[in-house]
């Protein structure tokens, strides 16, 4: 009987520790400093972060890309995820969210109800983004149209459907450290790093993943299997790509490779975003990519 009590006590302690370790991390409004929101700058953050590429309807063009009704499917080894409605509709979108709830979702992958989001939403990348930039993004998104399209439930089976387990996944794999380290990086490379590693989430496609779906930072941007099963996403490290900085910057502007081929697949969406960035940002991205070490 005494042994049973010890086992039960250890089980209770273990469950309590597990719940504490996997508890959602939340940003409180009271902890935010004063900020004068700049929606115009938020629009640039919106473009750099590629929000429309996931949350606008398939084949949307022009102004229709600003209707963030969701619905796009993203296949993975763990199931199929569907981009949610993040328009300002209060019932089916995020129109009734507070700024702090939005920041919590973006940086920590936690819903207003305290539920962990799946990392198909690249919050592990956005965790590196500056709070001021994200607050400006929120100000801009509030100017966009509301849409009443209901979000589609993800097609994810057991055990991946256990959301609380994602807290343990975050504990293992989520942090806001820069992949490219160094105290001697030029301002241009640092700007490129911010655009690639924080806002642009380039690693989400171009970096391979481990068995649990986390990015393999040891093979950063070295290429990865296409989640759709169709071919491979190429590496963009200097040894894998072999393009000059000008080649990269031009490609990000017009979608044409040095061999006069054109961007295809999901890169069409990426070019739709990068072509709207200031020329110096495209140059900064190119400088960052050229400064990467060779892939392992």
C-alpha cells in the first residue's frame, strides 16, 4: 500500500510538472510599452511576412490578396493544415482579438483561448520579429476588409491532435535565437537576417526537418523535401545556389533566374511579396544569403 501511494504521488507530481512545462506563454497588455502605431509601416511588415501568401484565397490577385479568408491547404507528414481566416470578421476571423492576443499568437503560437497552435503557422520564426513591427502589423491588418468565410478544421489524427503536447514540442524546439550568429555582421547582412530569419520565414520551406517536424538548423537553408511530395525545394546557401548577390536581388524583384527561367510553384507567391519590398531590402536578403556558410 505504501508503494502504491508513492507511485500515485510521483504520478501527480509528474502530471503537475508536465502541465506547468507545457503551459501556454502569453503576452499581457499591461506589459507592453507605449507605442504610436504606424499602419503604413505595418503594410511593409505584412508584405515581408508573406501574410497574404497563406491567408488569401487560392489564385487571389490584386486587392483580393488583402481579403484574408484563409482556406489554403498545407500537406505535411503529420496531416493537412488549413490556413485560417485572419480577416477582421469578429465571428470567423480575428476581429474581436486584442492587440496582446494577436502578439501572443504571432510570437508564441497561442490562441486567445489558451490553445497551442500547430507550427504549420510559423510562429517559431516570427518569435524573432520585433514587437514594434508586429504592433504596426496589427494596426495595418485592422484596416483590411472583414470576411465571413469559416475557417476549416485541420485534418490531423491522433496523437498529433493532442494540442497540449505542442507545449512540450515548443519546449524542445522553439526559441528566438538567430541562426546566423556573429558580432561582426554588417548592418546590411543584419537587415537581411531579420528579413530571412524573422519575417520572411524562408527556412520553413528551404530547411530540412527532424522526425518531429522541427527545423534542422545545422542544415539551414540547404534544401528540403517538398511537403506536397512533388520534388525537392532547393538549397539557397552559396554552394547550393551559385548565384551572385545581384542575381538573387534581381530574382526577388522580377522572378527571372540568371538562366532566364522564371519562378514557379510557391516561389511565385514569394516573388509577389519581395517585389514590393524596397530595393535595399532585396539587396540585404541577397547579402545575407551570400554570407551563409556552405551547407553540411
